[in-house]
C-alpha cells in the first residue's frame, strides 16, 4: 500500500458514516484489490493517519474492527498485517509440504535455520531404533507459502540416508524429494498433533505474538519395511493450518 498520491485521501467529514467506518472501508478496499498482499504489513500508523487525514484514535478503531472481522491481525510492537485469505486444508494422504502447496497453486519456499550433522539424543535414537549418539542430519526451516511464514519445521534424517545433504539448497528443495531421489520410499507416517503456546523464538519466526496457540505436529515417516526414514516436529501458526481427515464406520457397528 503506497502513501504517495497527487491528491490527499481526505475522508469527507459530511459523509453520514463515522470517519472510522470510512477509514475501514478504504483500507478494506485496498486490501481486497491486492494492493497489500496476504501476510504483508500495513504502513506505520503515522503514515496511515496522514494518508487518511484522521486521528490515531479513529485509525485504531478502524484497524481493530478489521482485526475482529478477520481482515487484519495485530503483531504487538510490529504493526498490523493482512491475514491470509483463507486457511488451507491439508490432505489425509502422505504429502510433503511442497507437494501440498503446489497442488493448491501456491509457491513453497523455506528460510533455512540449520543444516548439519549431529549426534542423536536418547529420545531421538529411540524414535529411529538406533543407539544413542548415532549420527543424524538436522534440517530446520521456516516454511513459507507465497512468502508468508506458515510453520517451523525441524527434521531429522539418519546419516546414511542424508549422504550429500550438505550440497542441497533446502530453501527451495523438498526434503521428501531429496530422500526419494536417493532411492528411499516414504510410505507411511505416524502423526500426533496438539496445541501449544508459541515461545519467543517460534513467535519471531512465524511473526505472531508470544503465547499464541500453534499446532505442534510430530511425525515419524517410514518406508515399506517400517524403517524410520524421517522424524519431524512441525509447528504451524494456528490460523494458517487446517487438518482434513475422514472417518468410516463398519456396517456391523
């Protein structure tokens, strides 16, 4: 949303609607037109007040109402952000983040936080059915859709599967694709999902407030012989993720 213009965007005071409602309508229209994309931050309040020729109190009323309507969200100390147009549904089939995104016509990218070989802890080794201290390759990323942060993904892969990972650009490559390209078949996953509050580090990565509920998904992916190939902890911003599944009932129930 640009604040440059040839004529001031002054709201007419004689208009029957209150100024805050007029300001809300102007902001909503500019957002709907795509002038500010989902996930983007609005200009600072000082600039918006100048652009609309209104007081900060009036502006705050308009912005707060747009938050209540789901158009904006407030990030404490960082400003006002346009929300995603809708929460995306993820399938109940085993797909990678990148596969799901592309199927929905979205661009998946990542900001890599860590890619390195390390030793497994007791719990990590137990998940992979190996001795504690056995090497595991760690890939930590902020996952994004159309440049909007969606989740923080912390994944572990056994060292013998992760051969050549140091040369892979995980900002654009899918971890599933890389593993499959090495000749391994990701066949089945055991998953648990629970709600947890975001700590300061996670909140910073996802651009949400500390304490905001996130969906914590823990997953072990196995091949056809039930060997664990991948362990991941993926924490999704709660308003940007929806799990879709289906249930059936036997005829004799």
